[in-house]
C-alpha cells in the first residue's frame, strides 16, 4: 500500500493522511464508527470538488489489493454506503418508474432539472430557512424530499395533479422517514387521499403536506396558502400549459403581495424547446412578472447528464427586481 497516494495533496493539506486512514480501516475491516467520517464530512463541506472521495475509492475498493484480498462483500457495501451518505449529506430513496411517460403522466420519473435544483437547494439552504414552500408539479418528490431533509423550511407543500403521481409521492415521502399525520381529506377529482400532513419521526422539522393542485383549476383556498417560496422543476415542456402556468404564478404572487417580502418563485427548466421556453418568458413579461437567470449548483451530487442545458430562474413581480 502506498505511503501517500499520488496527487492526493491537491485535495488539501492533510488529505493524504485522511485517505491512508480510510485505507487502513478498509483493509483491516475496521468498524464503521472508527472511520474518520466526521473529518471527511468537514472537508467536503468546505470544498467544491469530489476528488477526495475519488482518492479514497482508489485506495480502497478500487485498489489492486482489493482484488487479491477483498474485505467481505457486506463490509464493502457498508463502506460504500457510508461514503455515498457523506457525499450527498443524506440518503434519499425514491420509488420511480423506468418509462419516461407511463400511466399517462411524465411525473413518475425524476427529471434532470429536479436533480439540478436539488443540488442548488443543498448549496443554498439558507434560502429555505423558516420559509413556507409550495412546489408545483412535484412528480415523485426528489426536490421536496431533499429540501425537507437537508434544509430547514417551516412548511413544505408538495403538489401535483395526477392521482398515481400523488400516491407514489406519498410513498416516497414516507419511505424517507417522514410520518403521516391524521389530517386527510379526499379531493373531488382524485380517488386517492390527496392531502396528508406529515411530521418527521422526531416530531421536528417542517410541516409537510401533499395536495392535489391542477394548474388549470387552482382554487381560491389554494391561492390563499400564500407560500413564501414557490418551486417548480421541468414544467415548461408543453406550449399548451404555458399560459395556465403563468396565470397560476400570477395568482400566487398577487395573493402574497400584502406580505412585506412577497413570494419568490424558483423555476428550473431543461430547455428542450427554446420557442416554448421563450414564450413562457414573454407571457411573464406581459403580466408584469420579472425574471432573472441565476447561477446553478457548483457541486455534483446526482448522476445526471451535465451536458443538458438547464436554466434556473428567480421570478418575482417586476417591481421587486
Ligand atoms: C416533467 S414532470 C416533472 C416532475 C418533477 N418536477 C421533476 O422535475 O422530476 C411534470 C410534472 O408536472 C405535473 N403536471 C403536468 N400538468 C399539470 C397540471 N396541469 N397541473 C399540475 N401538475 C401538472 C405532472 O403530473 C408531472 O408530475
């Protein structure tokens, strides 16, 4: 085994010692709680790149010695799970469909703009601190679950219009350690229970709600939710929904005008059809809603294609810009 893995010091002073101590623990099958994970976590917090993790992998599971004298499969699995946890901060489990469109909806898979925005949220967690958040077209919930687990919002309202999506969303919320409260009701258009309050296992954390919300039929009761922040990812893909989406945003922004700060919308989109996307921005302009492009995430956490063009917009009434 190498005394100081080549090139590792580029990951910061002392990185070589850290990698070596992972290597020693790995090949002697040291207990998980004896791994220097807190030190690794601290370094990852202060660094934008993941080369340190790559060095650890190269000196452990990818080291030629691991072919010859591998620690048990169970041990290697546990070791990798700990590294993944440190890299992503939290584990997130999502049940999803393999087909892009299934059961008549695009909402049963996680789209790239959701992964992009979840990364951005983790890097900008202060934006969500103590805020009430409404997500439109949540799909199966990656963005909201990430925010609820890694940021500190006061309230998070997931929404979608499709009953099967809502059902999968509820399952995913539950399987990520968030509990269902007894407050439920049936919406007229969905056979499933569409509003459920969740609280975290420790009875702390945000109040989490799942509601059926169709952009073409938003009710006054829903508008009066008055969220501080509205989030939507990958919802600009159909020219037919652009108008109704703009109208929904306008309703929520108007409703929150009374508040000192008003609402802010964060919208992440994969720009598949520039014309449709441009139309959306034009429609915002027409009703006096301003938008600005803001920088995306810098750390890579989720495994999506980085060549895809994804744009993040911050949207508020033009006079708030
Ligand atoms: C492309 S998927 C994106 C899902 C998720 N935001 C993501 O990025 O992974 C679009 C989502 O919008 C929802 N949706 C489509 N039309 C809708 C409408 N009129 N009202 C509410 N949700 C709608 C779909 O059910 C689906 O979950």
